[in-house]
């Protein structure tokens, strides 16, 4: 592809792009290096009349088992800008590109002695995905720290919006279909290196204690209903350890469905529907998925339902 500086793969398995290790092949995967590459990838898809889908580290995606005849634009190999933009009295404005993975962000925080985003430690995600999902943990969420977000879409081109002009809520940021998040300016505070490191290891320790990190998953499958925890509800339904094919409700944390080796998207969907039905019939609770469905075949979904 002319002028595209990143990597392009053909017939590439989504199993290698999602933390659940589930999914069929995609016709093309573009890994842009910079914003120009993003524009080229989108233009290519448009020109060829192929659907395109934007991904980060695939840690919140259930990808269908069948072929995706389109273009995946995967940001995890590029858009790695990390810069200090402005100093205020006790605050600092930074800019982070959407392709930065959490360990890269954490390294930057430690190097620059910046505090605020330590709660991200241990989430296997890119900044773009964290923003799209308004990811959160330990009573914090990423949108709290955002000043401005940069976007690209084929209708508007490159543009940026201050936080006041974007709509977001619990585990969601509203963006138009086909819009790519390119990066964000964020406001953090000056911190002390040792204290930042200590916070990070304490958060990672708490994750290891509670989460099944030895097997592929997407983290929490369901959003927490107001005033309650999805994991607790699923545990009370007696579903811990329940297995369909290669997909299993974790014994350690009931809101995690782990891939024991050969799980298909259909196995996971079957478990999700079982949990939703039991939660509703036995407790009157409507559980809603946090995980994002991509390329899930309608026929498969109908069979499961
Ligand atoms: C072990 C584990 C622990 C986890 N812990 C947490 C946690 O504590 N808190 C939490 O909130 N989540 C958690 N998650 C879920 C997941 O990591 C988050 O939802 C994360 O924000 C997803 O980021 P990603 O880069 O992997 O995005 P992906 O999974 O690749 O994509 C998620 C969604 O964002 C969209 N997207 C991604 N990048 C962009 C972009 N640049 N522009 C436009 N749209 C984009 C995709 O289209 C998709 O809709 C966990 C997951 C795992 C596996």
C-alpha cells in the first residue's frame, strides 16, 4: 500500500489480536504508525467499499468465529506520542497517543513523576480503548483526567474536542461510528517516584489476588448494576466454575469468563445468555454486557438465544 508506513497483514486471525484468544480471520489488518497512516487505512477501506473496525489491544472484545471481510485498524503498534505539554502550579498537562499500551503509560508516569493514572496498572489496554470504554478501577475512571481528545473520521477529518463537548458515562464514551481516537491531553499532578511505584504495585497485587490472570479473558464481562457487583450476583446464582465448551465462568472471579484453551465465541455467548437468563429469572436483575461484540453472526446469536 502506497505511503502506508505501518504493517499490513492479510487473512489474520483475531485470536492473535484479542486477549480472549477468540475470533475468526480478518481479510486485512492495518497497524498504523501515525495519524497519516490512520487516514490512509480508512481511505483504503472506503475506496474498496469494505467495512472497517478500530481496535486497541483487543482486551474488551468478543470477536465472532467467522471470517470478517473487511479491514481492522489496530492502533497498538503506533501512535505512541508521550509528551509533557504544559506546567501549572501543581499540575501538569501531558499528551498521550492512542496506541500507548498501559505498561508504556506507566513507565512514562514513573519517569516524569506524575500521579493520577496508577489505577490503570494491570489493565491490558491501549489509551484509545481505555478512553472509548471510559475504563475504571479502584473508584477512579480515565475520563476524570482528560482535558481534550483528538479524533479522525472520514466526514470531519482530523479534529479535537474538549472534555466538556464529549458525552461519556460509566464504561462508555460516545463517538460516531467509524471515528478513530488518536490521543488525548490529560491533566495529572506532580508526584513522588517511590509513592507512584508503591501505588502501582499495590494495585497490581490486588488484581493478582482477585482475578484469574493465568487464562485468557476480557476482564469483567458484565457492567456492575447500580449498587451491586455483577461478580457477586453470578456467584450467588451458583454459576462459578460452570463451563460450556472451552469457556468457563472463573472460580476465582465470577464476572470473568476464561478461555480454557479452545473456547469459541459461540461457547462464550452461550454462557453469557445463561447468566443473563438466570440473573433475571432468579433475581429480577438485568445484567448488561461490558464486553463489546464484534462480527458476531446473527445466526449464531439466534441459536444461542
Ligand atoms: C485481565 C483484564 C483486566 C481488565 N481490567 C479492567 C479494569 O480494571 N477496568 C476496566 O474498565 N476494564 C478492564 N478490562 C477491560 C479492557 O481492558 C478495557 O475495556 C479497555 O479499555 C479496552 O482497551 P483496548 O485497547 O484493549 O480496546 P479494545 O478491546 O481493542 O476495544 C474496545 C472498544 O474500544 C474501541 N476502540 C479501541 N481503540 C479505539 C480507538 N483508538 N478509537 C476508537 N475506538 C477504539 C473498539 O472499537 C471497541 O469498541 C480488563 C481486561 C482484562 C483482559
